[in-house]
C-alpha cells in the first residue's frame, strides 16, 4: 500500500473529525459560491448604472464597454451554475443548504437577464449617441433608472445579509418602479403625438424604459428568493401584503 | 417489536432488491414530474394561443379566461418546484437524473414567464376589444404569434422526446421570430408617423408583439436546457452554429 495516498492519510481521523472536516469544507464551498453571486450582482448593478449613464450622457465609448462586459456576466452565470450542480451532486445538501443552492441557481438566472437588459440599453445609447441631441424622455428614463437600480441594490443587500424582512421591503420597491414606468410611457405617447417625426427616437427611449422596468421585475424575483431561502416559504404569486402578514405572524 | 410496521416488512428483502425497489420508485417520481412539466407546457401553449385569438377576434370573454387561467399556470410552477426540491433532498439524484431536475427547475421558470406574457396579451386584447375596430398591425401580430407558438411547440416536443438535435433546430426558430418582430416594429412606426392619433392603439399592438418576441426567447431557453440535459453541455451564450458543430463532432 502506498503511504502517501491521501485516502490513507485521512484514515486515522475519527469519523466525527472527518464529518466536521467535510462539513466545514462544505460550508466554505457554500460561502464561496455565495460570495461569487454577490460579485456577479455587483458587476450587474454596475452594468445597469453604466448603461444608464451612457444613455443620458450620449457616451458611445461607455456603451461599448457595457456591451463587451456582458460576456463577463454570462461566463459568471455559467461558472456559478456549474459549481451549484457540482455541490448538488457531491455534497447532497439538505434543508437550508439545499434552499441556498436552489435560490442561487434561480438568482443568477435573473442576474444574467438584468445583464441582458443593461446591454439592450447600451445598444440604444450607442444608437442615440450618434444624433445631434437626445430625444425627449431621456431625463425621465434616468429617474426611472435610479429607482430600478435602488431596487436591485436593496435586493442584493438582502441576499448578502439573508434578511427576509428587508427583502419584503425591497420587493415592495417594484411598485414604485412600475408607477414611474407607467407615467413615463404616458409622457412618451404625448411626445409622439405632438411630433410624429420623433416617433422612432422616442420609441427607442421607451424600449430603454421597458428594459429598466424589467430590471425591477428581476430584482423583485431576487428579493422573493431571499424570503424563500430564509423562511422556507415560496411567496411568488402571493400579494406582498399577505406575505407581510404571514411573516409578522411567525 | 410491531410486526406490521412497514420498515419490518421490507427488512427481509435483499439489499439489491431494496435498491431496485427504491430506484424504480425514484424513476416513477422523475417520470411523474416530467409529465407534469409537459402538462404545464401544454397549458401555457394553449394560453398563448387563446391570448392571440382573443386579440385578433376582439373576444373579451376569451381574454378574461386567459387572465383567470394564469393562476393555474402559477400554481403548477410552485407545485413542480416543490416536488423538485423534495426529490433533490430525499433522492439525492446524480448525473443525468440531477441534470433532469435542474433542467426542470429552469424550464418551469421560463414556462411561467411565457404564461405572464400570454396574460399581458390578453389584457391588451380586452382593452382593444372595447373599441370599434382593431388597430393596424393586428394581422401582423397574428402572424408573429403563429411563429412564436410554433417555436414553443417545437421546444416542448424536444423536451418530451429528450432529443438534442431537434432542440437545436427548435432554438434556431427564434431567429425567424426575431426577424418577423423587427419587421413588425418597423411597420408600426410607419403607422404611427402616418396617423399620430393612432399612436396609443398601435403602441398596444407593439406591446403584444414584444410579448410574443419574449415567448420566443423563453422557448429558446427551454430548447437550450434540453441540449444541456441530454448532452450535459451548457450551450447558453454560444452561437447556435458552434453548438451544431460541437454536437455533430461527437
């Protein structure tokens, strides 16, 4: 028998020691994957911010950077996804650990799609940057964007702290984003009716608004996964008021 | 000891027999959850069809039915999701079985969002049904809708047959949907510029087109999960031509 084989080195360890050893290694793996989700979240949030800035300042260079960076977002998603599959196959997590892995698989899907929305905005920004002046509605989109970024930031913050109550507050922020979006669309319709020659350009602004509204939807999903993760409750498709009642009744 | 305790009844069985017993029960569970995904897919496809019909025939009653039915779609998603968590926790699936469960978790998220798009179209249909005549562009939306439904149908079919080659073909259908969508948007812009009073109504048609384009995106995701499931390869973010080359090179 070969004495320096790893399996033989760990043999003298008691089962309890081995159990602890595996368990702490496993906890480290979970922590590691969780921190990678946060890094991905940070990048995605920056992408939305940069996309919005490239739009409002007609900065084609920044827009190009956002478009290029989306590859990084995508590869982060694939890598974290693979790590989650590996953990499920080898560690066979249960209860809270299993919920964490499932939540991460879902969260990164939404983060990746937020990344896609940022890229979409950047493409519009690049297109619009080549014309003389920014179309009507861009200032309003900036305002909507700030609200959507605030919602996303709150969702990621709850995920970092695993705080279900704050997650409920974060999910509620989507109501404001939706309201802002509706009002922006009404304004854009007015712009288009008043000046039909502006239709094409105002429409591009509307697509950016739509993308930001979607960012809010995805951020809301992330907040809901945090509640599922912490409380073990699937609260999708339930009104947020009912969720608040359920959480406070515990 | 109590003789009619279930645990004692299975004790005389050999380990191999027990293993087979558990394994075939497990296979039945997997088959059951897979057929539930297909049932959900069937319902969602019908929802898109009905939503489209309610739009093109200005049928408010049918639109209401679609809106109501979305609750069924949502509860199917939650139930299948719970079943997947249960399987992961209790059966600790590996390799292909694990990929199946992960693919299902992802697939039902996309199916649920297709359901949301159907509901969105139905709400527009109900709004538009109250006016005298349908706005310009509805016939074109019908055409786009047929292409999106065809793509979704092909994706679900591949999932049912676990056929990676057909899944690649199904994913390619999204290119046509996107092209049709782009051309429709250009037409709608012309309609709005020619008759600014129609802006609001043509915009509603455009939102329906956008929803159908999203249906296509979600269907493409489902086809990609089938390839991952069958081949064990994550092909998202890779061009479909490269995927075809990889698959044919095996």
